[in-house]
């Protein structure tokens, strides 16, 4: 079975991350990636999500994603975000 880039979310996301850089303008980002989704907007801050999923016959859905954080229209951070399970509760 031969799988192209479209069928491999991890490869697609690696390609996305390789094409981005800290300091990239929001305009450049939006021209380069047409599948971005706005997740949050505040004055001077915009957060985008690129989410790539594909169906894999043996294992069900596969996917990968990244959040892109822009401050004053410049990329300042790329990550997978925080999930509730990532928080730690400290009990004294």
C-alpha cells in the first residue's frame, strides 16, 4: 500500500512546521496555508489551528495538529496547545 503526503497527517504537519518561522507575518501564513482555522481573537492576538486528519483502514482516524500564535500579526509560538490532562494539581 502506497500512501502519499495527503494520507499521512504527521508528514503533512512536519511540512507545515518546516515552512513556518518565528516572526513570520500573519499575511504570509494565511497565503501559505488555506486550511487554517481561527481559534481565538483578542486585541493584537490571533490563534490559528491547522488540523490534518485522514482515515486509515487498519487503525481508524489518524491526525496531527498545531496551534499558531500571532501577536501584533507576527508568529511568536507554535505548539499542540494545552489539554486539561496536562494541568497538574498541587496539594499541600
